[in-house]
C-alpha cells in the first residue's frame, strides 16, 4: 500500500483510508463482520482509520475489534457534530473527545477533527481553545477540520489545523482549485 506523509505532521499514512461511518449505522451490527472488515484493511496495509463521535457505534466497534493493534494505524475521529442536538461549546467538544478515547480504547487519538460546523463555530474562542487543550494535554496529536466550502477555506487560512477533510469526488471537484493549493502551501494534510 502506498504511503504518504500527512501534510507537515511528519506521519506516514496509507494513501487510502478506511471510512467507518457505515459500521455504526443501524443494521450493521454484526461485530464479527466489522472485525473481519477492519482487520482485513489493516492486513492489506491501510493504516488510516476514520470515524466520528456521531457515527453510531463505530468507535465502540473499532475499540473492541482492533484496539490490540493500535500501533498499526493512524486513528482519526471527529467531534461536535450531532445533527444539531447539542450546542457547540467547550463542554460538547471536551465530552466528545473523552467519550471517543473511552470508546476507541486508546489513551491518545492521532487526529481530532471538528466536524461539519459553520464559520461561527470555528470563530468561537472556547471551541478552539478546548481543541488546543486536548492537543496540549496529549489527548490528541493533531487537529483537523472536516467540512466544505468557506468553512474549509477559513480552517486552512486560520493556521490552527494540521489537516482538512473535505468533499472531493467525480461530481464535486471544487476543492481541487479552491482548497487544495492553499492547504498544500501551508503544509496542511488533505
């Protein structure tokens, strides 16, 4: 599996990652199948696992099935987004990070991404300070933003984030010209 350095983090990760939103959804509750899927990915050289606090039981499945292989993968999760059911504040971010650590059965996350929020949230000092505190106390190694458009542009220009995760596919190519060049110039992982 081809490896790439994630921005200026110095960390090599597989060029392909495993997005694990679907394993936490209702109807995908067979832990044996989840274990087979994640372990097969790791055995094939995929070393980037992506999940979120809002992906149902995804984090719990990862913790129960591959936490014993923790040194083999880069673990990215997201905090904050919960379909508008909780406020964006320091307590939400802090509780999601602490919950993720427990559910993923790890003492440290590799990447915590603030998840699909508006610019108004990105500009909240308490939210950003809480993310920085998580990094300063060793709960996470790196910080990222997961979202699109003007919010992703703000995240890139802020100098606060080590990576961005944004929409890019055959239909939506806007990030190629609107986000990627600036992210690459600033050493932000994509």
